[in-house]
């Protein structure tokens, strides 16, 4: 199996609903998404996928939708207030945990037809969550 990996750094804010800890408050992260794409065969150029294609597609989507935004559950009571202030938001149907944000990025890359196998989302330099494909090939 061949694999290529691209790291994409971005900044985002979030908070967790119904959580009894620091993350119940609005706060931000300098995050890093690490996207791994694999294939048992290489293309005619000898690549799984060109790194620049990952950048053009996935990095651009992260820049346009997640970077410097608050990623919040759509039922978060702060949404109306932040919307009124004109703050950039990305709303999700589940708690915006690192695990769910990793899956969000995975699902986008997968939806682009990329044979993505894993997305790691580093929230801090010492903590990350992963979403890993249950099928490889």
C-alpha cells in the first residue's frame, strides 16, 4: 500500500455543549489536520495523488469553511448572538469535538473521491484525535 500525507494548519474556535470542563467555554486552537491518502496502485506519474491536488482541494476547503471560524453545534445558544455580530461560524449537527472535526475533514476529502484512509486533527501540540477509514483499498 502506498500512502501520501499532507499537513494543513489552521486556526479555529469552538466549545462543547453539555461538557463539564474548560472546553465548555468558547476558546480557540491552532489546529493541524493531517490527511493520509492511500492506494495499492500508483497513477501514470507514479503517485497516489499529487500533494498540490490535496492542497488545492482540501486545504482550500478548510481555508474557506473552518479557518478562523467558530465551529459550533447548530443548537449552541451563542449562535444567534455571534451571527448578529457578523462572526464567521461553521455549524455542525454534533458537538464540535476534535473527533468530529477530524471526521468532518475526512468526509469532505472522501467526497472529493480521494482514497483517504485517515485524518488526524491536532488540537494542541500534545493532543490529537483521529478518524480512520474502516475500508482500505
